[in-house]
C-alpha cells in the first residue's frame, strides 16, 4: 500500500519538532530521535501464569475449524498463482484474526542451533531430493504419471482432526514422537478402522514415552549429552511387539532439554498401558501415500526443510524456495500428512499439495496446518522416503476404558430364575392387581413453601448495585467450564453470573486447581460472546467454554496468579495493543483522511501536537469501522524514517522527509504482514513467505 500517507498534515512529527526547536525538519527529527523514549511498549509480567495452577483437562479438546483452515489455505494457494480468493466465512475470518495475534508471540525459529555443517555439505538439493526431482519414477515412485487427478477428490482431509488440537514440541528435537503419537490418536478416532472407537471425544497420548520408545539405545541411561532426534519406525515397532503407550496425563511431556536426552529415568506413570499397535502396515511412494489418505489414515512423514517451509502462511511451493531452512530441523523433520488438495492452477507444482499438521503450535502456517506441493516434496525428500516403504499403524488395541467409551451398555444375561412364560420372576407371591375403578385416597395438602426471597424488586436492585466482594459471597452458583489455554490445552475453571442493574452482565471466573479448590475469582464483563476487562475484549464466552487471555488474545494480555492471596488477574502486555478509545480519535483532537485501499488515516490537529511528540502514534481504519492504533518508532538505521507498528509488529514506515515513500505492508515490509479489513482492521504477521 505505497504512498499511504502522502498528505502534508501527516508530517506532524517534523512540524511539531520544528515549532518546538525553531530549526529545520531534518534537525528537529534528529533531536527527536536522540531524546525520545517510548511511553508505551512491552512490559514485564508480574506473578505467575494462572494456567500453571489450574487442573489440566485430558478428556476434552479445543475444537478445530478444519473448514476455516482449508479456506485460508485455498486463499494462499490462489494468491500464489495470481488468482486471489477472498475469505468469506466467519470461521475463516475468526481464524485469521487469531493468527494475527498468535504470530506476534510465536517464535517459529525456536530451534536455532548451528546448522552450518549441514548447509555447507548439502549445498542445494540433497541427493535423494535431486533424484526424486529429476526422476520421479525412481525408488518408490513420486510421479503421478498415468494417474488422472480428476479422479481424486478436489480436497481430502482425514477424519477426527477437529477433535485433536495441534501440539507444540517447544524446544526439543522430538518431532518424530509427535508425528507418531498424532497418527495413533487420529487412528483411535477413525470412524471405520478395526479396533478404533469414533465415540471418543478426543485422545491425548504421551509423546514423552513415545520418544523413549523411538530410542531403544537410550533406554538404559537416557543418553546423557546425546544427540537429539529419533525415528518413529522404531517406536511403532516396539508398540507392535508388546509395548504400550500411556495417557499424556500419566507421562507428561517436558519441553526443555535436560541432562539426558530422554529425561531418564522416567516416572512410573510412563509405564501405563492405554494403547498399543495391533497391526503395522507399510506404504511407498506418492500413490501409496494417497491411498492411505483416501482410506482416512494420517501418515507420519519426514523431509528436509526449506526456508519457506519453516516460515509460511499456509502454502509451501517449490517456486517459493530460496534456500535451506535456518533451524536445526532443516536436516530432517517429521510431521503428519493429513490430506491433499488439487491445484489446477499450479501444474508446475505437480497439480496437488499435501496437507501437513506440524508440531510447532498454532502460530505455524494456518493454525498449525499448511499444504506443501508435490514438486516441493520431490525436491526435499530424504533418501529412505524415496527408496523404501514407510511404516504406518493400521489397527490399534485399546484398553477397555477407551475401547468401550460411549458405546451402549451390553444387554444383561437372562436371570436363571426368570420365567419368560409368566413374564416375571418365579415367585409364589403374585403382584397385587389394581382395580382401575378404585379411587385413590386424596393426599393431605402441602404446607405453603417459605418465601426464600421476600425482598421487593426495588430492594433486590439496591442489593445488587452494592456489588459485594465475591470472595465473601456464599450465594453464588459456580458452574464448571472448559478454559482454553496456551498450546491448545484445556484447563478446569468455574464461572458464576452476577446480575447488575443497568449494566452488562458480569461474570466471575476462577481457576480450579488439581485438588478441586477454586482460586479467588476475576470479574469480567460479558457483552454477548465478548469478555471485556477495563474496556478491552480479553476473551470469548462460548457457553460451556471460554478463552481468557489465550489464543488470539494472548498477545494482548496475560492471565496471572498472585500466590499471596490466591488471586487471578489480567495484565496487559503492551498498551499499544489495547483497543482504541473514542476520545483518542475525537473530532477535537484530529481528523480522518482518505488513503489507498479505501482506508482512512487519523491526523491530529496542531494544538494536540505536544502530546503527539511525547508519544507519537496515529490510527488507521476502514471508513466507519473500528480503528487500529499505529505507534511510531524511530528507525535507528535510517535518519528521517519512522517505523510504523501495529500491535507491536512492524507494519511499515513513515518517511517524514519524503512522505511519498511511506507505506504499510508493502515495499520492504511486504513480507512482514498483510492488511485484513472487515468490521475491524488488523495486520496479519507473515511467516516470512517469499512470493
């Protein structure tokens, strides 16, 4: 969006500095850059995370809108081919808004180990990738020649993903364990596979134990100082040979590197027995992979990683590759392939892409999902994927509590003393025969019930307006709810409604600790679905569940806990990310001016420039829509240029000395973000796509 801020009045910073110092705009800007310090910005959080004290729910999962993921992926694929597809559904818009904030706090380059040796040795394509790209029929065969793409579904996604949240391996090299466990969890929910139970609401198995099974050479001592990484084929074979996998709650995953690679010794819960593999199959090549997906099986997969795989917006193509990935996973990374999608506008990419579910949290791709083209796959295959068949679990054995969950109770065996001819038990005593003509003796009338709330309506109103401290109240009705927290986890919480006359409904929220004890509650305002705190929307009310400073709101605020009085509270991370108050953009403070793409920019009046100098910012909106706050920060490398920031993210620049060079999400910042406008306006941070 070049030339966004060309109007002379937008150069208020230089004008203000000039008036204040009596010098030129260039000199004033230099003085400003030297003395200015931001009044707002990220702040240190107090207390501890409130989610750290809450009980973790393992029997429910945060629902995933797979259709919304598909819509965003289709939009990205169309954008790459020059055929733009707009996002229309409410679910896709909500996911885009969530990503806009989630990516602000998600570090997809968390595995930043030194990869120089691999980069130097591999150069461009690896030997296997070069073979698959130059001769797709080599080995297992990665060519679709002779296969009519029209015979395939335009899109195929394996069932059950909406009940299985995207996981996060955090800072360990445990990707193969996450890929294997993800495949087993999906298979357990499969609607028709033998041994599965589609009635399960979700399933959360232990990646910590799976990593241990993947590395038999480390089971005795944990491999102190050993190299991270494993192969899921070993773990799946162990589960076929008699090993079992426990619940995550019995053997929880630890996301940090310890003194031993497998966190030896493992706790007693890691020996739990909930799921094992009863039958292990094999697939080979692209045709075998598509057969598994058509049958509804999620497939563990591995490849090298390019830079546009590690950081993407949901579509990964060979054309976008500009080098090897920068993480330690570039040498080889495991993930799940969960579907495919035809790409009629991309024949050069093989005409098809494979849906991926990664284990880097919801900030990667589109909610943890992306689609990689067949041509990209050919160029980045590892040798064993080209030449050999790959393992896949085809049938599971579930313990009884899982196998029979949600199934109807079996019919009881007939009692030996039951006489079917007599339609009753063999007993000398006969049932009393009731004469329908007999009248029942009338019962004595009940005493009138005591009036439990004798106050008049007026008295009740006065009482409610006093708003007593909720910690002293005993009349509140607490109801259990699911609280969606970090890393797609679900935590135990309780809510109680408080009616206040003449105001929006209030909701008290408290965390429920593992022992069942509730914390001191937090008071929020419920405005329909929105949950507000001090005027800002900090979460959503979803009936039996809620979000609170989590998911798309995690970049705005944090839910904290103060141990001294057991109080939970909301703490805002950065005032720049808070919603714009009406007084900030009132007519007496400035005016709205039209800009490109149908947007409007707020420019303050000269009398208000002293405030602008102390804390420079402006506002952007869709005409008539809700404005977004844009803070200005001096660019330390370019005199006369201010960085334009939205929600703490660099979104563009304002060139005070050459306003025509100002831009947002374009030019040098085109790879940083894109503007999404609806009722509200937000900037969606890019995952560094190259396009």
